C-alpha cells in the first residue's frame, strides 16, 4: 500500500501503520537519561511493553515547553555532555531493534540550526527517525524546517492548542504529516490529576478538518485519562512526565527503573 507525500510516491509510512487499526499509546523519554546505556534499555523496554510509537526528547538548556520533571531530565543528560552523534547512535540501534515502530523526536530549533538544518534532518533520517516536532518553532517560521523535512522524507509534526485559530490550523494542516500533536491544556508538560475539558472541544474542532491522526499530550498520567481522551475522539495519547518521573525516583537502581517503566507502560497501553 502506498501513500502520496508532497507529490512523492513512498511506501505507507510507519505512523499510518501504527494508527491504522488501533488507538496508539506513545511514551516519551529524554534520550540519554539517566545515561546512554540505560536510556537505550528504557526505550527497548517501552517497545517490549506495548508502545505503538515513540516520542524521544533531545535535551536542551532552555526547554520552554517542558515542566520541571523533563527539565531535570534534560539537566541530567547535559551534565554528562551527551552529544547529538551519541543520541543518533542510540536511535540507530533502536531502529535496528524494531523496524516497525514510528520514532519521533521532540526538539528545540536552536539544536537543529546549530547542526545545519538540512544536515540535521538528513542525519535524523539516516538514524531511523520518522517525525520531528520542533517545540519552539511556530508554523509561520517553519518554512526552512518543512523544506528540509520534505527533502529527507521526515514527517513534520505540529502542535495544536486550545488557542489555535481556524486560520492558523489551516496553515498547520497544509504542512503537517504523521499526526497532529493536540495539547490538552495551556502551559508546560507535566502530570496532572484531571483532564482539562477544553481538550474535548479542541478534538471536535480539529477532527473534521484533517485525516491525520490526533494524538493528545500534556498532563496524561493515569489509565482513566487514556480512556477518557480516546473516547473523546483522539487517535492516541502521549505520556512523558509520568515516565520521566519514574526515572527520577529510581536513579539508584537501573533494574527498578526498567521494571517500573515496563509495568507502567503495560498498564497505560491496556487502557487503549
């Protein structure tokens, strides 16, 4: 089965396969947290425990979209002076481990710009990356990144929030591929006790306008959150801070990190 992307005839991509027959659970972790070896084991564990796709964060000094939990994870990675080549090395090994799972990056634009925009996207593609979400890059300024993504055959992923207007959504949908990242609330990442009801209105607003899957992130931490979000029309859920918190709480035992992440991912996936 084939799909058309920007006029190019390509094989049906991994995101389409992941979302085609089921609701997707997408766990997040920062690559290199708490160290490169353990991070790779964490990612493999998430795959083995039922993840349908991956969202992998690249540590940055000023992650404005992230709450304290992910900021601390970024700090742990940066203190080890982990570089992009090492991160791409982990991703390459994960791609060899699983050829089917979609791999998405969440990154800040300065890291892309420093490496060279085309080079970054080319290197990401060579590592096995399927999609890239640039957290601090608005659609109005995304032309160079979208062009590089098109050239590398990587899906540019964009955020839609409760403040996104109809006109802005139209611009986003013109360039978005893979899936739409629907932000459940205003503010930064972080586990919450309750789901913001605004997300259901947002899903109703976006869904009729696109055939792309809608994956909801920010604030999801419990199985009941997953069930509620999916019943509200989402195609999948993205969970990050709750997973990163497990790492933070168990830094003294890598074995415990892996076992608890495995248990948590299985529990959350079962809610889909």
